[in-house]
């Protein structure tokens, strides 16, 4: 039995083919919906050995004349579909020698429109006209919260969730769409099964991969997640050569470096999310200790997203006063230690999976800073450019973010012991990245 999804219908549409399904195959409701929109026939495979094609085989998409004598299990006549920007149903005409056109941007399923999602361009967003597309790969908890926060900000025309479990991605997209009136946003949200179906992105967030379980370190995920992140990053670069990639998958330092290598994108457009999360944790934990309101604390988490995390206390203050004046050194170091172990603390409490509220919110913060071209300085995992005496290693540093990713790495006036800790983190990250390169 094979499950046919919307991606299969899209592929059949591209080839002008009938989608031929075996007697035991399942066609998802979204695929049927898509077939109706695109005028693709879904027909039974003829009996015989060819009736049950192997998954992914091109044979299953072979063009069959529309008046084929094959028994049709569903024929859904509709007006011929014309994709945006195309001059014919089979693609735009172009002069010989000109560049290939970008992949078609497909309209989202009409099902979402009928269920009340706003149409693009019909309703201005709060920000005065939402534009662009954010693609979140991995519709797990972190992807879900990232999409929620991005939707609530109402700055994107479209957010697309991508997951190998297309139904989950589509279900979360629809569920989130149902909050449009509550959140006051006009962003359209889709859920699809592949990066290619999502269409070209301005920002692509990679959350796909396994989460750790109690007793595991983030590094235990390296080989399984490297395969996923490498594949996804390559697909994003091919589908969206102008995108900025934000990596969230663990182990974060290695995965950001790996996504950069696999995508071939310039380093300013491949960034890891960890410092915003670790900084937010430090501030919250300091607030729990009564030092100040969390949002009035200044601090920054640098280095590695792990044991070699560096939280320079020289940079930690509240209301212009160093935190070291409000708390004794032992108390402050206890907060730093708890911050470093926060991911594991949540994993231990959840007993299955890892944190998602703070990671998803932190990821959205970074994307929003970029799409708004805010120029905010945020700790991010970036390729060191010589600042802090570091080069050619992805490590958490303060970075000024703009529309096109990292505008610059900002140098803080760190104490010598803090700088040493940063160099020690870089050494450790380098060793882990080298170990990954040796097995990948
Ligand atoms: O710690 C994890 O496993 C997930 C994430 O990196 C976190 O810090 O919460």
C-alpha cells in the first residue's frame, strides 16, 4: 500500500500526468483537494504486475492520456490550473539561453481558504502589508511554537510548516490558521511534506531532527541529526538560494556548521539559534532569584550551546548596575550553572522530548529581527571572522542582525578570563566539528 500526498499530485501536474493509484493505496484528503484544484485525474492502475508501483518510482507518475480507458476511481473535472507567473500550464515560455525560472510558487490548498484563512493581498497585516515567506522545517514542538510566534507577529505573507509527516504539518497549519481572529493576524499558513512544496523562502528555520531524551547529551544526537540537517540544508539552498537559514537542531554548534557546509550558502546567511535562548534562561533564572525583572536584566550567553557556554558576568547588569553588586559571586555562578544545565533540566522533567516554548520563541525573535531589518544585536551562532581572536569556527557571539542575516559581529569588552573561556569553547567546538567531519 502506498499513501499518496499532495506532493505526488503536484508532481503529476508538472508532468501533465494522471495519478495512477493501486487498489490498496490511500489518497490523502489534501491530495484529493489538490488534484481538484490542479485538474489532475486520480485513476486506478491497470491490473497486472505494474499495478503496484514501488514507492517513489517514476512509473507511478507516467503520463497517461486524459481519455485513457483506465478505470477512473475519481475524475474531478475543473478549469485548467494556471500557476502564478506561468504563461502556459506547462511553464513559462523563455528565450533560449536565458536562465531557468525559479521553481513555481504553488498556491496553498484551497481547503484553507474555504475554511476561512485570509487570501494573500486581500487584508493588510498589522505591520501595514505582510510580505515574504518563512519556512519552518520540522513540525515538532519547536517548529510549532516558532510558527505560532511568527504568525502572531503578522509580518509574513505566508508561513509554511514542512514535515515528513505531512498530515501533522497540515494539521498544525490549519489549527494555527484557526487562531487568526484571536491573534489578529493575516498571515496564511500551510503545512506540506517537502521543502520543495513549501516554495522559495526568505527565512528557513531548521528544527527537524531527533530531540534528546533523559540521560542523553546533545552530542549523542550528532550522527542521526547530521543526516537530516545536511539533506534539509541542501534542499533549502536549491529551493531558496536567497534564504537565510536559522538552525535549531541539536547539537547546535555542529549542526550550524554542517548546515553551512551542506547548503553552500554564505556564512552570514547560515546562523544558529542558541544564544538568545541561553540568555533568556539566564535572565529568567536571575529574576527567580529576585535580582530584577527578567526583561530589565542585561546579559549575553556566548560560546557553545552546552557545557562550554560562556556567560560573561562583566556584561550582566540591571538598571545600569552590575549584577555583581546585587548578588554574591557564588549566587551568580549558581545561576550561570543552572542556565547551562537548563536544557537537560527540562528534558528530565518532561521525560520525553526537550524544551520547546523558550526555543521556539527565541527562534522567532531572531527571524523577526531579521525580517524587520532591526539591526538588533543578539547572541547567535555565527562563523567567527577574526573578532575576539577567533576565526573559522561557528560559535556563539553577539551579532547584529538585518534582513540579509548577520550584518556584523559585535565585540564586547570582555575580561581576560571571559575571553579565555570563549577560546576554550571554540577549541571544544572545533574538535566536535572535526569529529563529525570524520564520520560524515
Ligand atoms: O537541551 C535540549 O535538548 C534542547 C535545547 O537545546 C534546549 O536547550 O532546550
